[in-house]
């Protein structure tokens, strides 16, 4: 059985790996884009619902995605405001 080597190099390599810095991202953009895409998907699915047949459950999925995006957007914007408030103090 072969021994797996760590990603940083050989097992005897004692050099420390560089610290990974966190991204400066608050998530508002990602949640907003996701909510908009689910909303667009919902509208498209409602337009073509006659063609969906047994796959009409996708309408419910798109509705839930769009609706869950709203509290997600509220939460991430409040969190971003709190982070900015702390940074300015």
C-alpha cells in the first residue's frame, strides 16, 4: 500500500505553508443573483407549464428558491451593514 503524501510536499518537508487569507466577500451579491435567477426560472416555468407534464414540480422548486432568497438577502445585507459598522469604529 502506498503512503499518501500531504499536498504541501514530501512528508519530511517542514516548511510551513502560507496562511490562507479569507475572502472579503459578504455574500449579498451571490444571494441576490441566486434570487433573481430563481425568480426568472419561476416565470419561465409558469409560461411553459403546459409542456412540463409530470415535471411540474419544478415550479414549486423555483418558487421555494425565490422565496428563500428573500430572507437570505435580508440577512446578508444586515450582516454586511454590521460588518461595515464595526470596521468604521
